[in-house]
């Protein structure tokens, strides 16, 4: 009989904290989500913790909601997403000689070359979050995805390395610990979301994931099946809300309500007869305004965000080399007109990405809001699958080390 594992994903965002619990079949690796919890975030700004107590309470509330839905399962640990302006990335290369008597590449050699690629100059206040192999080169032959077992004298690897501020990362981990959970690993939000909403075939062709959240916009560019470039822009849906609050002289809560109900990223979607109601600060009753007034505020900000995304993808050198186009996700991607605006700004091929293949609660999480949390589970499940496959050929000690190195960077 197959055994069940439980994996929890915890997406701690600027506007919401989302916890998802899944049951994973150890044989088939099928994922069945059994619990979901969503609460507002109060203690973060642009993906960075600014209030430990408020963030801890948001995590605790989201976990409690998830456990109530799941029933008898208690969440003791979780894989956690990270984001923020402090995140940066680069591609690095490592080279080692194969010194085995039979010249056969072993798992230890792969680990050694990945470690060699991680030898980069980092300030003391930064640490490596991910070191993801993009491809191996065996005696000058590139395009190798798994070199174990091949004969060679020289092994090279190109690795995508993601780094972050140690202090900011420690604060996230501290909040999770204070909420009573163990951190199984930290995963960059865009990489996590891509596991839930981007197809492997799209990654192979070339695709960019754009996760527009509340405080940040996370970008991941894929080429040849592997991550090629990642970036975080410190602008998101909260900036649209702030613009509305200032422009209409209303509270942020009222501005958020108006944005969700009546906002649009393109003026073409609004008719001259469309109106909405807003209650200005200090007023006793709402006033009616043409919806065009609102969209004149929301459209320029969404244009700005997408232009910033275009600039970041251009830095990767892949802007004109994305046959699979752009996958938009994150709560702010739900604003009407965002897809049409992205087609004009970024790529003619744009779609909204939502989590898929997650069992009975697929309808519950079928929204861009849940992409990162569901992606965390899929990311961890994939790593466990890799562990099981490696156990067939390598020693347990080697495979465990490989799993945790990849999961924790």
C-alpha cells in the first residue's frame, strides 16, 4: 500500500498570508490538497517583515484555518516563500576534474561541481537561497541534464544562484518559528509559483512568469527547461490602491474595495455611462463618480508596472526569445484589462496562470492568489521525488545531502 506524506506551503505576502496543506502519495506523487487558509497580512512591506508580532499572528491565523479545513492533521512544519527588493540573482559556472579510476561521473562529482559554482563573492550580510543547475557540460559537450554514469575527464555546470539578505530572511524564519512551525525550506516566490502554473513544455520553449502581488512583482524567465533569470520589482497592487486613495481622497480600505470592484487596466473596458460610488474621508455618505475617473488612476500605474517588467526581462536578454510568451499570476493580475495591456507591452502571447492538478480542492485554489502557496507544495514534492530516484543509485547519506542542498540552496 502506498504511504501518504503531508506537505504544507506557506506564502507570506505583503497583503495576504496563505497556507495550503496537501497529502502526497509517496508512490505516484499525486498531490491532493486537503486544507487552505487565507488571512490578511499586517506586518510586511514590499515582502519584508516590518512587524514581527503582526506577521506571526497572520501566519498563526492562516495555519489554524488550514488545520480546521483539513480535520485531524496538525501542521508542524512548512516550506516558506521569500521575496522582496533584497533578492538578487546571477548565473555562475563551476568546473571540476573527474578523478575516479574508471572516469565515471558519480553523484559526488555532481555535488562537487555545484559547490564549485557557488564559490562567488558575497557580502557577509547576504546568503545563497538557491543554486539551481541549468545544465551540465561533459568534456565540452553541453546540453546534458543528468551526467551521472557518463564517462568523462571534466565536468562543468552552469548554475542560477539566488541570494538574499540574511537579516530579512532570518526575520521571516523567526516569525514562522514564533507561530509554532519548523521551516522545511525557503523558496523564491517566482520559482514556487512557476511550479503551479507554468507547464514544462512552456519552460522548454522559453517563457516568463510574472507574479504581480500586493507589494512586489516577481519575475522568472525560463529557457531550455530551466530557470534563466529571476528578479523582484518592489511595486505591486498596493501601489494601485495607494494611488486611488490619494486621487479620490479616501481611506485605503475604501480604495482597495473600489479597485477590486471597479478598477481596470485599460480605458477601453469602460463605457461613458459606467459609474461607481466612493465615500471620501470625512464624508457622511458616498458620492457617485464616472468610472473613467477611477481608470485614469489605475491604468497608468498598471502600465508602469508592466513597463518595469519589460525592462527586467530585457536585462535577461530573452525578451524576444519567449515563444511560449508570458504567464501572469498573483492577485493583482486579476484586474480586468491586465492581460490585454500585457500583450501590448510584453508579448502577444499572454495568459493567466492558475494552479492545476491538485485534487479535490482544485476549485478552491483555482485562482492566481494561491499560485505561490500551491507551487511550494509542488516544489517540495518534486524534490522528494528526486530524492527517491537518487536513492536507487546513490548512498542514503549522499542523496539526503543532495536533497537538502538543493532545497535550501
